[in-house]
């Protein structure tokens, strides 16, 4: 049985020699650049000291993993991380998709091109600068958001948005929408070019309105790209955006702003605890891979496109 | 008639939303432009929004005076072009192979690539690897490690999988080999997604500076634009804390730069090339549409 | 399409290979080249050389290759340590102790004795002994070495108040903390707006590490020195005790909370960054701040130019108006500084380089400039600079780094701090004549009203009693050690609860304070105090003082 399968595989490979030839150099590259450095993972099981190196550092078993899970902040950190990245994922994906659909519906060439270019520009503004702008916009001292909300009488005096815990996650979510909405739309726009124009024509003849065409042609046309990106991003749920949190948190919001990456960096790399940092990294990798495997299975089960 | 009014309503709502987005995404950029063109000491007072208050080109002149700027610029352009071209070409080839249903290793190999998005050995093992490969103080470190990117592979693969299978089958019947099918049929059809991935890769390369800092810091001829800018930013940040600097500043007037003004000018320098390249790439998105008719 | 792609790929490879083959080394000068890493950021050292650097190079017969910090210090030094690839000379700031632990630094005692008479003189016997580690060897030479007496001219830090507030109140003698807040309250009540915007009573700076100053001000108000943890002399010995959770802190935060609830403290100060802070100060609407001179000075310069009546004056406040200890003791920051590494092939050349830096000639060249050009020397040998010569020292100018280059050799490599043997200040800003010449009318008005010569005179003179164990900021636990982790934990609690206690709603202060205290464990505080106690004992022992 086993031998049989082996021969089938070999013979199938034999039939696809060209394909094998096309991919093998890259597989070698992949192994060298991505998998060879994984030996660094042994650090997680040592008290790694850069001078002694891997060979000279003492083995400590699961000590660093235990320390990670025993950390009193751990639960809070995971809660914040999942909350912020879920908000970001949902807001980010829907707004980008929405923008891509609107742009796709725009036939005016220059308007489309200008909007497409300009909405993607904030992507190039670093978080340091963005954080500064966010602070200014939300300022109680003549910030645009407070001024506007007071102008339309939603609030009667300025709100210290960044100082209130319950707003913090949403500010993180919307400020990254601001930064990434246009950039995120690019990939959906590219996917939309793959949709056959004849499908639109056919829908038009059937009397479908524009909204119906969006629902019945555009969305199914990019569904696989959408799902693939979604599954990939779900794998990043433990990365809520280190820089953004670091720059926008304050003593008042510390409780809701402490996220996993920030925690791993502050208590790992910044403390030169390579072993602890590696253990945190391994934990994050395991979570990521579990998440994508589960969502991928789910997608499979529902009969949709899957990542692998 | 009803069709027309509903179209009108649809378009006005749509355009309203787009213009709103346009304004809020343009604002930070205009604001930074104003800051970068404003006198640094005056900027420190705050309140710059759309127009500079005290016009000054000091932020730009300081940056353009950086001695290695031209070398950095040439290297950045080179790495961006080389990096983006090699990455897109390799990834589309890999994506093609992984999209072929007849290829038996497609699932395990896909997984192998996908895992790399979530798994990393850390900086130190990576540094050792680069050292043993002789890539330290070497231009090649800018593009060789980035030849394959799991994200690009998956996105391109998804796009290729969406292409009509009949085209490939037809070519096969005519006796075309896999490589020829890839080059002559798949690549041209995938241009919109390739352009997108080229844009993504180019942006990453254009903005990268950490590899220069950690792996190529000693060779001035290997510097990159972003690294030179980062160095300038770092020094404008910390000299404020130096005692000698503080004393020198006492009694000295304006005319200088601050981290804020440097950062604003840097953002402009980083974004302007993209502003120029992106609309050009958008042409390829449209190309995809016209090819639509040929597909079936 | 295909042809184009292949052509592009070929071009790519050719150009990549061309670059790869370009990497051959080209060396071969007679002078030794020293590689120097400095964990601070500065512009690249000019390839054409500088006035100071060329002279150093000539005297020491070496060339140098500087590397300054760009990204995170820990990342860069981590790679150095792991790869064993060290520069010849290293000043890794807070990470220096890791290089010492790694055995990467060489002992300097003999080298100094044999080859570095000027360095030896600059250190003096006292510091030469104090620098010895437990094994009796010197590995690290600190950056700024106190030398001679120091003329202070400005406040180090304090509770700054707007000049207009003092003027309107008729230049009162402000000594107590309560007086300060009463003045602010009265002024704000009378002038609810300044320049059309709301008057801000007090603007806290709580961004990143800047917050440390405001949050650890409690001991100063109690007439104590600003150490965290607290250090007091008990029965002739310096004893460390925790600051967190003490009565003096409770009193301070409770009082600040009351001021906050009176609306005197700007709530936005707890979420804004330094840029916003400086902008608010520069607007002239802020009546009070607590800050270090060198941080707020950016706004002060703007105010001097544009709003001279609203400049700030620093005051040394205490609860009871008694003597204060606001001024820092002049101390040698041991543990930080420059070292020669095991990778250095020519340690003699390296120490000779440091020795040349320690000469009066180079020290003066690196802080004052070229005599007769950048400063004038009068008949008595006193140095002075006119306004233009001071202005030329603008670090952003075309002269400071690219031509003169003094900063490359001063402050982050061993240098003198105080007064030269000839009586001139080591830094021109501390020279009384330069200070006087630089005073603006608005500042003179304040000095005259209080009948003082300098702003330093508002403060009780710095006592050098604490110099031997100071400064605490240069004592840091080895990164990643238990002491370090505990300190970070205590620090994180401070960050959170200092903000929360001050901004607590009326009546809620006690519960927030109790919550803070419930998370501080005696065990952690003990680890922290023990660590500092040992560290200062070690320092004191270096000066021959037994503090056990």
C-alpha cells in the first residue's frame, strides 16, 4: 500500500517534470532562507546567552513557556490583542472592500485614478507621524473631531477621546482604517479585473440593478480572493500592531492598550531575554497556524475556496 | 427612466462617499506637506493645518545635503527594481506550479510557504545565516532573501486559479509545454495581479532600511535612501538631549530642523515616487478588463 | 512579452553580480584606523574630516571610523554580542555592562598608566580608584568627568511658573507648593483666557519617559533629593528605602488630585505627546509646569522671542518652604562610558587616542572652538563669545557638525565637565560672561526683581555630599535580570497609577490609591531597594567609604 502510493507519487512527479523543475530552485531558496533559521527556536528551551551561543547555553526545558503563561498580565494581554485585532480585521476588511466596489463602479477615468491614488497615500505615513495626527485630530484643544461633534450638537463639551478606556480599541480600529483603507482596496481592485465583463452584460440584460450586479457579479467574482485574504489575516490575530499601541497609549489607557506583541517586545527583546522572546514567538506561531488551519477547514466544509 | 434615476441616486451617494474619503485621506498628506515646508521652530508652536505659516525649505535642504544621498538613492532604485521584478517573476512561477491540479506536491509545498508567514527563527539566527552565505556587506542581501514571498504566491495563485482552465487545456492540446503555457498564456492574463504585487514589493523595498542598518552598515557604497533618511531623523532626535547641543541652541534663533519637520519631509520623499508610479500601474488594472472578452 | 521579461531578468542578474563583485576591500594606509561605536545618534562623520577630528588624528596618529546609533540600541548591540564582531572602541550607553559581562572589554589600568598621562590627570587619583571594578581593573571610562568647580547659571529643574503670574502678584517670594498653586489659581480666575484661548493652569508632561520627572517629584517637595528609590543618611550611612507607596508620595498625589479637580491641571496633558506639550507652552497660555531645563527650553526659546512676558521661571518648592535639594550633585556616572574591546588590534593606539582627547587643547577645541575665531581670550586669559559666535554653535547649522565637529569628540567620549585649570568653564554656556551676554531683557527683569545674578541662585546650592553614590540613573540592573524585571514591573504600575491618581474623580482618590498599593508587593520593593543598596555600597567603596 505504502509502496504503491510512493510509486504513484513518483510517477505523477515524473509526468510533471517541467513543473518540478520550475519550482525546485525556489523550494531550495525557501528552505535556506525561511526554515534554516528556525534552529533559533531551540533558544526557547535554553537560557540563551548570545556570548555562549546555542551550544554553550544551559537547557531549561519549558521554563520560558511556563513563565509566559504564568505571567499575571497574560490573560489581559490576550484579551486586548484579540479585541483590537478583531475590530481592525472587521473594520479594515469591510471598508477596503467597500471602497474597492465603489471605485469599480466609477467609470470616470481620472476621478477613479485620483481617488485610488490618494486614498492609498496614508499607507506611506509612518505610525509615528500618524499617531501625532490622530492626537491632534482628537484633541480637546481645538481638535477637528471635537469641534465637528460640538458643531452638530452631538456632544456639548470636548471629550478626551484618548483618555477613556472604552474608546481606545475603536480609536485603534478607525485610525488604522484611515491609514490602510485605500491600500487594502488595491488587492480587491486587482481581483475585480479578473471578472468577465460578459457577466455584467448578461446581468444587465436580465434587468439587474447596479446594486444587484454588485451582489451577484462583483462579490462572487472576488469571493475567493476575499476568503483567502481573510484566512491569512485571521492567522495574524495575535498581531494587533505594536507601534500604534505603543505610540497612542498612555497611563490612563494602559489596561486596554497592552497587546501581545508589545508585551513580548517589552518583556522579551527589550530585556534581551532572547529565550523568553523566542518562546513568545513560538506561542504566536502555534496560535496562528491553529487559527488558519481551523478557518481553512471551515471554509472547505462550507464548500468555499480554501488557502491550502 | 427609473433605471436612470436610481443610477443617479446611486452615483451621487457613491461619489459623496468617495469625495469624503478623498478629503480625509488627503488631509494628513497636505498637512505634512505644509509642515515640511514650514519653519521648524514655528511648527513647534503647533496649529499648522493646510498651508505653511512661515515658509522654509530648510527640512528639504538639510536632507538633500546629506552626503550619501545620491548613492542611497541609486541603490534604493536598484533594489526596488531588481527586488520587485525578481519577486514577482519568481512568485508567479511558483504560483503557477502550485495552481496546477495535476502537480502532486501542490498542497504540501503550499503549506510550506504559508507557514513562513507565521513562523520566524528570530533575528540572531537570521544574521548568522546571512553571514555564512556571505551576504553581509553585500548588495545581494537586498533582493535575494526576498525572491519568494508567501503572500504574493498565494494571491497570484488565487488569481491564476480563477482563470478559465479551458485556455490552458487548449494550449496543452496544441502541444505547448508547461513553461510555455506559463510564459505565453498565464503571465499576460495575470498582469493586473502582477502589477499589484509588483507595487507591494516595490513599496517594501523602497521603504526598507533595517537590512542596511544591520547587515550593510559599514559600506557607504551600499547605503540606501531610507537608511540615510533614518540616520538623519535619529540624529535630529537625540541631539536635543546632548548638553552641548542644548547650550549651543541657547540664544540661537530658528532656521533649523526638528524631528517633526524632518519626518514630514521624509514622508514626502518616501511617498512621492509611489504617487508617480501608482497611477502608471493602474493602467494594467484596466488591461485586465479588456482581456475579459478573450477569456472564454 | 517573454523576450522582454527574459531581458529584464538578465539585466537584473548582471547588475546584481556587478554589485557583488564591487565589494572588494581596499585598505592600506600607514595610520591605524580605529572603529568606534557610539550608542547615540549623530550625523555621519564627514568624510572630508572636521576641524577637531583632523587635529585629533594628527596628534594621535590614527584615523577613525564612527558608527552612530540608528535604530534600537538593544538590537544593534545584541547582534554585536552574538556575532562577537566588536568595534575597537565602544560606548554602548546603557548596554555597556553586557559587554563587560561578556568579557568583551579589556582592562585599561596599565594602558592608562603607561600611555595616557592626560587621561590620568583628567580622572585624578580619586576617580581612577573609583572606576575599578571588583577585580581591580578599569574597563569603562565615563563620558563626562567632573573636573574643577562648576559655575551653574540655570536651573536644572523645578516648578516653572509664568513670569506674568509673578509680575502681577508683585514678585512674591514663592517657596511653598501651596503658594505656587494659589498664585496659579488666582491668575487663572482673573484671566480665564490668554490670547483668546482658555488659560491652562498647569500642563503635565506624561509622554513616554518624560513622565518620570513629574511622577517622582514627591521627595523634592519634602525637602529631599530626587532619588527614586529614596536615599537618606541614617547614622552616617546611606540607606535606600522605596519611594513607591510612601506617605510623601501619598501627600503629593492627593494634593495634585485636588488641583486637578479644581480644574487647574490640563487633562489632555495625560494623553498628549511632547510636540503638543511644547506647542501649548509656546502659546503662552500655560501658567505652570514641572520639567527639566533642557526639555522645556525649546518652548522657552520661542517665548523669549515672541512672548517675553510669558517666559517661565523655575522655583524650588517644598511643602514647608525650607531648604531644597533640587539641584543635582556633581557626580561621576560610573558604569557608562567608553571601553576598548577585545577585537581591538592596537589597544595602545586606542588609549593614545583617548589620551589626546583628554588634553586641554582638544577639550577646548571641542567645546569652545578655535581661539580668536570662535571665541576671544582677554588679557586675563578669560574666554568669551559674542552673540554671533554663540549663534554659530547651532547644531543644525552648516558649521557645527560638518566643519567643526566638536560634538563627535565631546560628551560621548571621555571629556571634562566643570572648569579648566585656567578657570574657564569647560562648556561655554556655563561661562558667566557668556551667560550674562545671552540674557534677554525679559529675563533681566526677573533677576532684578528678585535681586539675583543667575537663575541658579533661586535654588539652594547643590550639595556635593551625595556625589559619591550619585547618579542613580547610571545604575541600572543588568538587562533581563530579576532586579531589572522587578523594576520594570514597579515602573509600569507607576505609569498607570500616577495618571489615575491625579485624574481621579472627587472622592475616588483613596480607592485608586489603594488599588495601586494592593499591586505593589513588599517583596518586589525589597528586591529593588536591595539592588540599589548594593550598587551604592559598591560605588562608595570605590571612593574608600564603607557603607555596609
